[in-house]
């Protein structure tokens, strides 16, 4: 399964291909629910016939509170798939000087039972 959404200045890019799922950019849509509903539908379709291993990469610069709530829901979907036997790994990218994104990743990790790998990138 392949699917993508092109990143804009207020919405993240989204790619799903060969068991790799990537969110990148900023997530500050005016209506997070409307933006993320198609993505959640695609994820649910993917999880009906997933690859043997799924890696979910979050490389986000900024996330507003409504997007954070949706990301928690997305992680809960992956958590349930993991409980059903799917191998899922979360990769959380952050710039070395971006404490808010590091903290957000730690907060999200504490809410689900999924393996998180934190990957530091050089700051700008």
C-alpha cells in the first residue's frame, strides 16, 4: 500500500510505503479532525494487511494541541495493532536544541506501550 499527502506550511506531510509510515513538518491545521480523518482511515486499511514490520517516523517541527490529541489516538491504534501481534516501532526525530519536541515525544511514549526510538538531528 502506498499513500501520501504533501506537506504544507500548516499540515504535515504523510507517507505510507512498504511498512514505513512518516509524518513530517508542522501540524497546526485549523481543523485537525478533518485533516487527520483520511489519514486514520488509510492507517486502519493498512493495518488490515500490514507488512511484517511497521516503522512509524515522526519528524515534526511543531504540533498544536488539537493535533497532539489526534496523534495520541493514532498511537493508540498502533498500540492495539501491536497487542494483536504486529511488530511496530516508533521513531521520534528531534533537533538537539528543541526541548518542546523532545518533551512531547516523551509524553506520548508514556501514554502507550510501544517501542520508541529517539533520534537526534543537528539543530538549525
